[in-house]
């Protein structure tokens, strides 16, 4: 028989344990894959060419030397081939920004006996681990509405500190509706159990400038299968609403239909707004979702590059 | 106070007060009605999405009344059962005092033991109901004080009482019965008897038992229960005779079993044969015979009567009935002992050992033959015996005429003697085939002739004969030939003499004349020849050879005749024992499986007879009184059935309506109920007297010992002087570190041991700094150190006084040296010598010439090596063993000790700047020496060996 438990309130604020678990996961993620991709595409993962000359490492073009420029700019090797002076220009490369947001509402502090970890813990571990991996790969990561993007090696600890301090943000079950810049990406981690209209409103605001992103939906296996039977009283931890079921098993099918349609609607919203949706069950290891999201990020980059 | 009897009906309750619990049933009803099960509360985050989904089906939360009634009925049944109702309880035994229940539990009572036990239990249960104390005495158990206890305990005792494989010594219990009766004058005596005794075995005492019991009982009635006559049959007197395996079947009464079947099985319990037996009308004895081939007969280990579960109906057969005693007499002198492969009896011994009991008496031929004949040998083998003196020849002839087999092997002595005691006439001298002066090649065996008992054995071409003794051809020769060579020359001849045979093998029993003794055919030939003695063995079974060797019980019979592991009271028997089973020696097999000694419930000749109990002047009551029914068991069974019904109903009708917890509780309750049913009702087949050997608890292993066993460690003796101990520890730690740097040996952290208390077996090397101020180690410690050194460990004694020794060279020993001498005086120390230059200790890892420590001047002593053998000097010598002791005075540990960075802790005394390094190398050599033994001493020969192989 399945047992469920609402986690203590503390669990929604990350502590040392989550940070360590995130470190652990980040250390296991295959940086090598990203590394090799960078070499082959001559594109740093994270350092993305802007398609014009500027500060960068890769050759962009030779242009004639303008008088008045510093003589040190002259590329003498090229200039020696004909009589004119040339300047070697490099492509302007800039790191991409990833805006992270982790749902820490009351509905996330939930774990059933089938799950490996509470939803919120899994969400935080995933978020911090991805943040660290991206920073290591040269990206800049920020936390939506609380931490400006940065490429600090200690990003995991910093986000954790922000999360620990941010009590008001913990109550929201949707990300702050702040539009992102065109080239930024957002990474939303949550259970997305809010009404679809609310989700659509927030997501469309975030992506209004054309930013894309990724969403990870954390699902407890119990929420998916509804394995209860017998006389049951369901309680919504967020709103406190109760539903009394004489025979829970009889309610199962209709519930499953409902959750499936919600999932489909969510997928639709995300796709329309340029976000990918990854569903992660807490009875699976966190690395699964992390790997999938990393590959999604990488493939999106490839597509844009 | 008695049980509650209900209104004249024959229903009685033993514990009527439990019925008061029935009053609680209505309360239970109300409680179950009033409190419906509360729903299970589940936190469920996605609820907000699905709040509007209407529940499809709601089921009632209340239990239907009929289900409630069913459960109340279950509760009522359990309560009533706990009140221990009995239908038609036994009329209480007369009297009101303690009940003394005597039970015969010899093998004769095994056949209907269940009924006997049931009869006894009824009596005891009646005593429980009447609140009378009771005592149970198994008459075959050892006599002990009888004290009346609670009847419930008596029932427990009764349950553990099992029939045993011998008959009870009833009279032995008379004194304790008498004491009991004196202390409890108002007691009642009940004797449940099997009415069996053995004729001429304590018959008087057993018959007297009834008389004397009558006397002891005085005015009291003695109630005797039992069967009308002893019903079982017994087996005894098995004999492996010429024409079959016979066994005597006996009964005590003509009305008992008159026919049946016997089954013969081997040691593993496989059935080898069956036969029937039938008593002539009125007869008390008959004989059954197994017609089986000799080999199969020899494998028979047990004969039992089918369907009769009694140790008396089992006859165990051991080697004395089936193995042959073969005597070996060699004409060669005793000097062959040093070269066993040249001894003619070596091959015979190896070939015959598995099939026969071998005797090889010392002394001259005539002495040996005398002894063998006295020892009832069935086969006597003479190897290369030339002349036999007339007296011995006379005895041998008588031996053969009575059925013995004389097997002779040729040899140089025989070839050159004028021999008469042979099956055929022989030519003087031997024939040499295939020798240097002969054109022939060695001859091989021809197939064995059909007239020969050896016919059918495979003949291998590899068997060749190069020398042999020839027979004079005469008319009898072909008949007497058992084996020939390919050219027709007889090589095994035999002659029948009386009941037995004289067999001559025309080659030697060793491999000098023929390679026959090296072949498998040799074994087969010997087996065939020895098997002949089956049919011609000496039959007079004189007094068995008395040996002092004892054999311990291996598998014993219980009263039912099935094997079990021996009880703790079973004691070893002498190998030659033929006694009947007793309390100390229960029937069964004793000794190793290869040659067990069988002790039977009945000795040869034992006849069962009916016990005379007329003196008791009472009639024998039947065992079973069928009227008394204990109602607990059916009530609990009914409750269990109803409970299952309840579970099924709830599973079908209201899937999931009931909560989880009550279901788990229900499972627990049903288990409890099953437990109660089993406990209260069914007599369990295996009572709680498991062999105590199983319960023996292994000693716990301390953590230190476990660590030491898991990883090899160096150890030092804790002297009690903290400073010295710390240096020892640091020194060994430093040495361990060096070892793992430089060698493939990675020891764990060193351990300090107290030889008096710690187990030393885990450590290869123990370092003992001798401290004069500390008290002498105790005797226990010294014994353990001695055992440690004897079992392969090495002690390093370090007196740490080389410096002092050097200073005072006037040979007055230091305090440490004196203390070391004291310690060594209590140990068994081999001869010592200073490490010689070629000792393997100097070469095990580094090449060393001395072993410095903090001081370099001290001498290092080890066990003295055997003297240098003649011939080529060896570069390294080590005895076969590692020296168990190394004595030094150089303070090794202080030189080994280093801090965490590898810097030495203590300075060395001496001019050598490398002394620390040399000390560490010496230590490594010692450890390697202890671990590898003399391996390096052999290793130094490798170049020479390779060189030689290359050539």
C-alpha cells in the first residue's frame, strides 16, 4: 500500500544536504560530451558567436587597416602577402544567460513511499546541478527575480543561499512574470499543477521577447497512477481543500484522464512558447532528467548556431 | 476443586473463569457498531485540478449486522475454547493425592507409543482438572528422584518422553518409587507397561518388579494399562552364512504378528533385498533368509521388519559380519620397513585395504601364522615364505580344511626350497623370460579359464611376467590352474583342501618378477579370491578379539528404529563390543562410516518374553479410552474456519472497504489462532528436545580478532611499560610502512597483544621487548606463547641491552637478559645459535650480514639449523620450519620507529650512518622470513636448476 507524506516546511528551503546532492549530481554529468561538441563545432558551449566582429577567440574576417589605428592591430602575416595592411578581426562571442526558477510551493513538499525523494528536494537538486554544470561550461546562470546572471563557480551555493533567504518566493507556484531578453533562456522546474490559463499567462510573459527555454515537470509517481483504494479523504496541501471518496479506486480513471489532459495542455503551451517540457518522476534518478535537459539545451544551441 | 460440569451433561470446563469474558461480547458489539472506520487521509497535491470530478461510487462505512455477528461468534468460540472444555472427561483416578505415572518406554512400547502417550495424557489431564500433582517416570530413563509437580509440567515431561532403543531396567527405579511413596502416602500409581522383557536377562529383577511394586504399594491399588500381550517381533542373531544372510525373528507371545516381510538396506538406506518370514503356529521363533549375492550381502547394514516401528525389529550389521580378516605374513625380514615400496606386503596392503580388515603380525612366520589363526583370520597371505615348519604347517592345514584360504606368493626363497604346502608340484628354480640372457619377451596373461573363479576378469596386455616359478606338469595341473600366461604356463594355481583353498601365485607380490601387483587386475584377483572365503569362512565364532580401541557413537536408533544423532548420554564402546544396547550405549552405529561397529537392541540369543505381572493382582486395562474428547481443538478449528470465511467475505464484498491496519491485525490474529490450535491440540511430532549439540553457541569473536583475521598484522606484546609499548607500536608501524613501500606485503596497523588474554593465532610475528621491571608473564600466557610458537608463529624477544652488554663485558647478565632467561625457562625452546652467515634469514629480501637495531653490537639468535650436509655447500640454508624464536638485544623497534614523515624517532648508537636503513632492512628480512619460510633457501638454486634444465 502506498503511503504519502507531506514534508516539513523546512524542506522547501535548501540546506547543506541539497547543495551537496547537487554537487554530486553535477560532478557526475558528462561534461565530456559538451566538451567534444564544442571542439567539433568550434563553438564554446556557452560562448556563442554573435555573427559579427567583436571580442572573441575565433577568426571572423580580415579588414583593411584604417589610419589612426594602433599599429599593433596589424596582422603582419596577412599584410605581407600584398602591399596593403590588414587587421584580423575575431567574432564577437558572448555567453548565454540561463534564468533558473524552482517551484517551492507547498504542493512540492510531498513524497509518497514510491518516490526516491520529495518533489521539492528533487527540483532543487536538479536546478542546482544544472546551474553548476552550465556555469562550468561557460554559461551564465541567474535565478529568476532574485539573482542576476553570473558565471560564478560557486553558483550552486549562491542560488541555495538565495533560495534559503527567499521566503516570499517560496509561496509562489508560478515563476515571476518578467520578460527575458531574446537570447536568454529560462529553466523552469516545478510540478505545474496550477490552472493552465495561469501557466500560459506567465510563460507567455516570460517569453514575450522571443526567449526560449526548458521546463521540467516534477511528478510523484502517486500523482500519476493514483494507486489509492478504499475510503479515502484527499487533502490539497496548498489550498487545504478536501475531497472525500467512498471508493478511491473508482475515482482513479477519471482522475487519470484529467491529469493526462492537463499534461497535454501544458505540453501545448510550452511548445507554442518555445519551451521544451521534460516530465520527471521522482521514482527515477535525478540524473535522467538532468541528462535529458542538458542534451535539450545543447541541441537548441546547435540549432541556433 | 474440580472443573465445572454443566447441568449433568458430560461437558466440563477446566478453566471456567475464562467464560466470564463472554460478558464482554455485547460491549464489543456496541463498540463495533458505534465506531465506523474513519477514512484514510491522503495529502494529494494535484487535487486542485480534479476537485470537480464527482466520486462515482460510495460504499457504506458500516459493517453489516451479519458480518458483525460472525465476528462475535469467532470471539465467543475462542473464549469458550480458552476455558478448556472437555466432553465426557475421564473419571478422576481414585484417591486425591499425587498421581504417579510409570511408563515403559523401551523399544517394545514404540509400536503403539501414540496410544500409550495418549492414555497417559488423559490421566494427566484429568489430574490437571482435579488439581492433583502428578509425576511421570519413564522406566527406561535413568532413575532419578521423583517429585510431584504440577500436572501441566508432567504433561510437558510426557511429551518429551520418547521410546528408547533398549529395554527398561525397571527395577532400578524401585528405590526412588519407594521414596516417593513414603513422602506421598496418598498417591495413586498407574503403570503403563509394554509387558516385554528379555529371557535370561534380568528376568528375575523384572519379574520381581511387579512383586516389589505390589509390596511398595501396600494398600493402594496399582492400575496397570497395556496391551493384552506383547505384540512386536524382534530380530537378532544375524549371520552372514555361506548360503545367505540369515536372521532370527522372535516374538514373545504366539498371538503376536505371525508373518511379515523383512527388508535389508545398506548404510545409505537403499533397499537391497526383501524376504518374508512366517512363524509356524504357536512357535516363538523362526528364521528368515536373504538370498543375495555375496557382494550385496556384504553391503547390507540394516535389516528391519516392514511396518514395525521398533528398535527391537531392527538388526544392524557391521563389518564383523561382512568384512574378512586377512592376515599378511612376509618371509622377508623386517628391514623392509625403511623402504616400503620394496616390501612385498606393500602392494597387498594397498590392494586389500578397502575390502578387508588387514592384520600384519610381527615376529617369525610361525608366530605370525599362530596369531592370525587365533585372531580368526579368514584369509592368510604368505609372501615368499620358503620353508614352513611342521607344526605351523599342521595348523595351516587345519585352518584351510576348516574353510580358510591360504594365498601364497612366490619369491626367491620359495623357488629355492623344497616346498610341499602348495597346490601343485613345483620345479626347482625359476624361469626367466625376457631377461638379458633370454630370447623371449616378457609374457602376458591369457584370458582366465572358464573353470577358474577368476573367469571374466578383464586381462590387460600391459601385465607382463618376466620371472616365475614353474609347475611340474601332471594330470591335475589343468584343473588346478586359475590363470595362465599366453603360452599356457600356469601362473595362478589353486587346490581345494577340505572346505578351503590353497592358492599359489607363481610370481612375487612385489613388482620384481611381474608388474601384476601394479595393475588394477591384481586388486580384482585378490577381491575374487577373498570373496571365496565368504563361502568357506571359519564358522565357529569364538570369543572376539578384544581390543582396547573405543569408537564413539555415530548414528543411533531411537525407540522407533529410525536413525538420529546420538544423545549426549551416549558413550563410546570398545571396537569388539557385542553387548546389547543400554542407556549408555544406545543401539546404532559407532565409529567411522567406513568400519562402523553395530550395537543392536538385542544381543545374539536374546529372546523377548512376556513380563509376569500376576503379582500385582490386577487386570490389565486397555490403553485407549475413547470417550474423552477435548473440545478445545474443534472449537478453535471452527473459529479458524469462520475467521477464514470472514476474510473471504470481506475480500469479495467490500474490496478495500476495510482499512489496512485491521487487516494486518487480522493476519496476526489468525496466526495467533493457528498457534493456539497447534499448541492446544495436535501433539507435535518433534518435541523440544533437539540435540543439544545444535544449540551450542559459538564463542563470540572480538573486534580486534576479527580485524586481525581479516588483515595480516604485526603484533607486539604489551609489557605494561607505556614508554616501551609506545616505541614498540611506533616501531612496528614504521616497519609496516616500509614493508608496504618496498614489498608486496601490506600489513595492517600493528596490534598490541596481551598473551594471557588475547588470541595469538592471527599474527605471524610477535615482537616482545623484554622489560625487567614488569612481573613475569603468567603460566597461561606462557602456555599460549608456547602454543603460538609450536603452531608456526615466530616471537622476537628483544632485551634491548646490547649497549649495556657491551659495556660490561665481564659476562654478568643484565636484568633484561635474566628476565628473558626466566621467560624462556617456561617455554619449550629449540636449540639456538647465532644467525649463521648462510642462514636463509640473511637472504629473504635483502642480503644482510647482521641485524642492527638502535645498537649494532648485539647478537641475533635463531633456532639452530641442522648441520651442513656433506657435499656441495649451499648458498643458503633454512630448516624445514621457520625458526619459532628470534632473540636479539639490539632494540629493533626503537630503530624502526619513525614519525609521520618517515624521520626516525630515536638516534642510533653506532658509527654507521645507514643504521636506521639497515635496521629496517633487517626487520623486513625477518617479516619475509616468517611469511615465506624456507622458500628463499630453495629460490637460490633457481639459477643452477635453470642451468641444468638448459643442458
